[in-house]
């Protein structure tokens, strides 16, 4: 049975395993491998979040999409900064536009 994501013990175990693999495969020391494993994990988490938001926007009626993108940008600005939030919303908008049915 697979461990549930979000369980700190399982997440740490997966991170340590990933770091060990990176260390062996690349000949890195433990600190470098752990840093790369954390970066990879963070990138994966961000990508999953991006996809969840994109799916929500795509599932909404077209007339509601701009409003959802605006909410996404506001929430991103709370977490990051206004410039980053604007870029994130533009990326999400472009991704959604490329996938919508015309």
C-alpha cells in the first residue's frame, strides 16, 4: 500500500530516499543531494498546485474564468509578491487558453 502524501514521516522518508539516490547516481555529498531532493520535491508540489488550479479554471464556465484567474492572482500576491503573482496568473491564463476548446 502506498503511503498517503502529506504525512510528515512518510514525506521525510521519501525525501531521504530521493536524496540517497541522487547522492549515489551523481556522486554528490549528502548536503548537496538533500538540497536537490528538496528542490525537486518543491517543484513537484508547485506543479501539482498549478495543475489543480488550471483544472478548476478549465472546468468553470468560460464567463467565470477571468474571475477565477483574478482570485488566483490575489491569492498568489498574498503568498509571494505582486510581480510574481502577475506572472503566475499570466502563465496560468496562457496554459488555460492553450487548452480550452474553441
